[in-house]
């Protein structure tokens, strides 16, 4: 049988020998290969390298801070020079969260808050840094003895006394004298000179922007080749070119750690979740190679006979190329005759670089009929637009806006690159208490409406003429979209149905034997008499009780059954909500979440101010790259397996992840557990296979492979952790847990898990140190601040001021997010734009999300992926205000606007360009809110200053460090 080739050969096919990312003997990677920025993977457990600590000691009632820069092989040596000082006494502090006696706690918190934390590795002398390892703009007396430095702390800004933020989690913390990053045994930290960013106030712990900017400086703009097993990729915030050389791009798969513990006992000891965040359809920049498509004709993809893993770089060819050994289960398989090729002198096939499935981490197969429903090729998918035409939507102008936009959008339906037009068919339904189907067949002079009033037993009144090709039926469809607003102009119907609308759309797709998406535009609680009818159950009395979890569960079982039927029929539900009051998102959004759809919400929708946000969301969603009727399976080599799955998914069994559709923004987080000991030579191998229908109706398999290292040394596991992926895992696992556990329990588990990870590191990997020191692994130095942000999210904080719908909405969004989206969502980006250099293309470095970083004369942009703020200080220079708003002074700025005016000056163009760049990388359109200092809307803005104490009771970063440190001390004792 002749073999059909793939699209093209990889551009690096013959010019780069030995870049496959695995050795033929499945041994450890070559130590000469670049190993991320965490040092040599083969380095043995060595004496720790120089580290920097800050120690607070007490002398005659006065506190002094020593910075010690000696070897980390012993405790800090203040006692070696000068008098012997007693360690900081934990018993001297008042109980936390008791606020009755706070003077000494507050005083020390102030000093902690004014402390500079730095981190530098071997080979960096203290003299190359300023007194604190930061730029000289940090003022304070300095002295530099040979082995230590003494600093007088600058006066710190006031820190609120610890409050009861974690429902009794942190009963009696003691303030750690410092938060220091420990030297990694056997390697240096990634950036020898971790610099304080300009404009950053002194503060405790590490902050994400410091880490982000240093990663950008060391790895930004470079080529990251995936040819080494277990190397840690650049951060999600770092722009680089990723070159697939045997392992999947981190755009597709990111892991919580790139070195798995070799045994389950070791994994339990470390308490680090072993997980991968898989975003199978992630967008690839234009400067990176798109996935190759492999077509083996009627033979189909080559798979292992035992475990069914697909041919990939982890397969080892033996017996002259006639057989291959599966890298996942070690089964020896025969090579099909058409696929046979000779081996070279190192045992590698001579066509290795000509076949994507042998040399790349990610690629696609064209699937055969065996992979299709009923062994029939699938039809191209369809989009059905379902518009709520109740009184409020007609009266607000929303229905007219939707219809006008659809006339333009239907020309932009997604299509394959080689196709001239889209194969997607479209259909239209309107509804209030009943359903209206429209016949828009191309040979009709006028569209025809058919009413379905029996919403208890929904049926599709027509097949021929409902789903049509837009190009063929353009005039009839445009005619219909013109008529819909007029048709219902006089309606007085305020009650609506909802579940029967989804049922009708699903039945239409089922009758047409195709998968597809429903675009539902809805605005109110479905109170009309019909299946899925809901009542208002927004009961604030349930907050902080064991019954609070019911607020996140669907009100009636009908929606779960409906979601299961939708998934079985490849029906994805996209929901655009325009609520003025409670609509029970926990129920309405359930079908959206389970089917892989997207939920958009526009509170108190106003045509003038909110239209741009809504229309941009609608355009982006229609144009998204999407796979339909998808099934995903994750395979691993022997020793561990996938056990838990988190995401916008449905699972009917323990192995198959089912998604009616999966688009470029959806990610599934997979947790792994040991079932045997892992081999350090072969490592931990993961293969993700997604079977789906393309937008042209072709059945395909998308394969992603990644190999991780294994080690019996805990230090190796810690130094290859990725905090962004860890927070994605913790957020999804916590948001799933709140359906069955009290919120207080979930919060306690998160704090306990954080403490256990850090306590294990301190006990087994860190150099000896005083108990009063909080020690953070290099790869986890921002874990506490991220974890505190998660604990303060509105989902986990039950307060009557936060709408129940808002909490359910955020919960459902996060369940589907990838690593980059959760990173920004929990720790927003804060940019000082008053310091823009108009002659440069550079964007100002982001600063800490804290009120201390704001200034009366400054202007700042804050974005978290859902919201964007432009904050202006009361003393903002008039020329800056003129440049941005074309008004003379601060008092003339209108906070009603949701867009900046188009002005012909450098400042305006630069700021708008920055906003567009932030927006372009996120799935949701962020509505701009203009906030003036000391005005009422500032309260909303301050919720996003996540390092500060929240108005809803969440702890400040300082308080959380105290809480975690206290937990660690208890665990170690």
C-alpha cells in the first residue's frame, strides 16, 4: 500500500541531527544539553550555594536587621561577630487573628513590610549589589563587613493588624523574620542578579513582577527548543519562539513540575501536585510552525497493540527497523510494511526527520472511518443563533444590535485555510415563552416562521431549510435579520424559557447528523412554565454555612441531564447573558461548562457603553479555531496514571474526557498519581490524544507528547516546579471541591497544602537556618502571593456584598482557563503609564498590585483578563490628561466613557496600543473603566490590588506570609 505523505517536511529536517528529545536507549538526557535555567539536570546533591538571608534580632529593645551572605552550609552567623543575640521569640506575639493587642505585631509587620528581599546566586559578590541587592534608589544606612551587612530599616508604611481572614485557619501565627529564597542544592538560581524593579516600594517576600521581568530579560525573544526531556520552559508571560524538537510546546502542555518523584511515598512527602495543564488547540504565533498533518490513508494511525498509544518520538525501533518497542508499556510491535525504514548507525530510522510523528512532540493524523460515528464521515458542523425576544431585549435595542451584527459576521465564519468559503451551515431561532423556527432556504422569496408552543416536548418543525449555507441563502437570511426586530416590536412578553431552547437546538443538530454550536442570547431567570423552570434562590443566609455549596450547584437535575445529552450529540452551548438581576448562573451555565462552551456576562447592559465589548466577544467567538465532537484521552508510561480531570468537560467514565467542542482558549488540567515506582532512565512520559471533527467536517486526531524527568531526590522535584501551573491546578481543584465541601474546609486545605510543600522543602532540601526564617524554594518564591490571591477570590470568600451569580460566573470561567489566563486573573497586571518613554516601543515594567505603588501624580493601567481600569491620581499632570482625554484638567475627565478618544498625539497612540496588546492575548474583551482617585468607583478598583488586605476580609500578603510561616513551624515541630 502506498503511503500518503504529510503536508510538508519540517524546516529543520536534515540540518539538525540529534534533536529528537529522547535517547535511543531511553536514558537520561545528555548533560551537555541546555537544561532550562535551573542548572545541570545530572548534578548530584551538593552543598548548598551562597544564599542571602535577612535576620531580625533584638538588642536592648531595638531591632536590627542583618543580611548574611556567607555559605549556606550553616545558620546565619550574627553570633560570630559582636554580642550574642537571642532569636526572635514567637511567644512574644499576640494571637492571630486576635486584634486586641497588636502593637508589637504591627510594629514588626511594618518592619517586615519595609524589608528588601533579594536573591543572588554563586559567583555574585555582595559588593556588586547595593545594600539590599537592589538599585541604589533604595535609601538607608549601609555597612558592609566581610560576611554580613547591617541595615537600619527605613520607616515602613502602616500595615493593618492581622484580621480574621481565613475562618480560623491561622489561629496563632508568628511573624517570620524574613522570607528568603534558599539556594538550590546543586544549582544556582536562574538569575544571578535579581534586581528590584524601578518604582517598587520595599516589601516582604517576592512579588511576581520581579520574577516575570527577570525571566523576560533572560529568556525573552529567544528560541526555546523542546529537544531536552524535563527542561523547564520560559514563563507564560515571556515572549519567545518555541521550536518543537520532540516534546510538545509549552503552549499546549505545561506541568506543575518537570521532574516527577520516582515513588508514591516521595510524592506524598513533597505534597506537590503532579499535574499537566493541557490546552490542545492553543493558538500558535505566526512565526512558529503550525501542526503537520500525517495521512496514512486507509491504514490509519499506527498504534501500540497493547496500550493503544500512537506512534511518537518515544517509540524505539529494534531488529533493524522491523519492530518497535512502545515507550509507554514496553510492548514490542511489528512495523507495518508500508511504514518500514532502515536504521542508521545509532539505531535511529533514516527518515526520522522526515516524519512528524517520529521527530515532533505535536502533530495531527487524518482519522479513518473507524474513528467516526456509525463508521460514516461526519458532516460539517452548524451554528444556530437563538435570540431571546422578550420585552426587555426588544425595548433595550439588544435584539436589533444582534441582528445587525450577524449580517456582517456570517461572512466571517471559520474555514479551512485552503477553502474559499466556510462549510459551516447556519440556522435561526427566536424565543420568549414559545420557540420560533425560521425556514431560510435559498429559493424562498421570504423567510417562513414556524412556532413551537409545546415546550414540554420540544421538536424541530422543519429539517429542509433550517440549516443552510449562508452564501447560498444570503438574501433570505439578511431579510430575516431585518424583520426580527420589527416582528416582535410590540411584544409585552416578559417571561422566558431556557432549557427547551437548548433542547431544540440539540434536536436540530441531531436531525441534521452534525455537531455544532448554539449561540444563545439570554437575559433573565427562566420563570415560564417549562422544563428547567427556575426560582430565585439567592439566599444570603446560606453564606458561610454547610449549605453554601448548594449556591454553586444546579437548582434542578434537568440541566445535568440536558448537558449529558448535548455532549453525546456534539452540541456545544455558548451563552451570552445580559442580566439586570439574579439569573442563577450556577444552573444556566452548567450546560455551557459541560459542553466546552463559553459563558459571557454583561451586567445591566447599556447599548451605548457595552456594545463594543459584547460585539468584540461575539466576533472573536465565531472566528475561533474549534474542534467539534471531541474525545480526549491521556496515556502515560508504566508507574503512574491520570486520575483526576478538571475543566469545561464531561466524563462518562474514568478515562475519556468528552467535549462537544474544544476551542483555542480551553484547557483541561490533569492530575497524575503513582501506581508503581518510576524509572529514572525512562522518565515520565505523557501522550494526549484528541479525536475531533474539523470545521470542514474531517475527522482528525491531534497528538501531544511530553517527557518529564524522574528523580529520587526531592531537590530535583522542587527546582523544576512551575508556580503558574501549580496555581491553575489549585484553583481548579478548589473550585471543583466547593460543590461538595464547605468553603472553610477548602480554604484550610489550600493553606495547609502550601505549608506542607514549603515545610517539606525546608526539612529535606534547604540549608540549616533559624526557625524564625521563612524559606522559599527558588521555583516557588511567588507561590505564597499567588495562593493568597486565590484564597481572596470572590469564589472562595462568602460575603453578602458579592453577588452569588458573580461567584458562580467566576468559578465556571476559571474551570476552563489555561495557565496564562489564570496567572493574570489571580495576579493582575499593573502598569505605570505616566512613565512612558514615547521614543521607545518598550512597555513600562509592571509593578506590584498594592496601593503603596500608586502615586497621586501617576496614571496606571490594571488588567486581569476580565476587567481593565485606567486609574488617575489627583495630581496627574495636565499635559498627560490633555494627551489622553483632550480635556484641560483632572476635574473635566468623565468616568462614564468606556473607550479612550482617538487623538492624534504620541501619548494617546502609545497608551491605546498598550491596551490593545494586553487585550489581544486574552479570550474575553475587557471593558475599560476610568477611575479617578478618591472617587466612589475607586472601591471597585482597589479589590484588584491583591497584595493588600481586601475589603471583603482577605488577608494582605504580609499577613498570609505570617500565616503560612506559623503553619510550617507547627509542621516542623
